[in-house]
């Protein structure tokens, strides 16, 4: 598995190379898109990007947690959290890449999946 992380600068560079906007315009475009996604999620709305996935806001109820060091029970207050749910297209792409990395040594179940 690669441990490389794609950054905003990487996204802006990809826009620059593939679309041909200036580096400044590419960075601004990436910033605008990310800001729109963030502000929509912050308002509690979902963001669905076809063939990629959905960003959803979920409400978590109050619950009792435990301090791992002391074992003391601590109440965890209710809160809202953002979650990402990948689309089936994204899940399939991830699985395909995984199977390709397995190569010819993949087991019979993986080979059947790859043949589909």
C-alpha cells in the first residue's frame, strides 16, 4: 500500500496539467470546490459526487466511554459527525486495484472476481 497523501497542492497541480488553467487559477478552483463541500456539510446537508461517493452528516447519541488509562467511565456528549460513504463505482475501482497488485499469486476467489 502506498503511504502517499494527495494534498490540495497536488489537486491544483493536476488541474493545471490536465485543464491548462494557470497555477493560481487552478489552486483557486480547488479551494472553491473544497470550500463549497465544507460549507454544505457544515450546514448539515449531504454532498453526493456521482461515481465517487457521498459526504453525510450523522447524529451520534450520548454514550458512555471509558478512559483507557484509568478505566473510569466518562460520558461522551451527543454530536454531529461527517462521514464519507464511497460509491459502488469507487469500491469496485479499489477492489480492482487491489486484485491487480495481488498479481498471478491471487487465490481462486480473487481470480474469479477479476474475471467478472
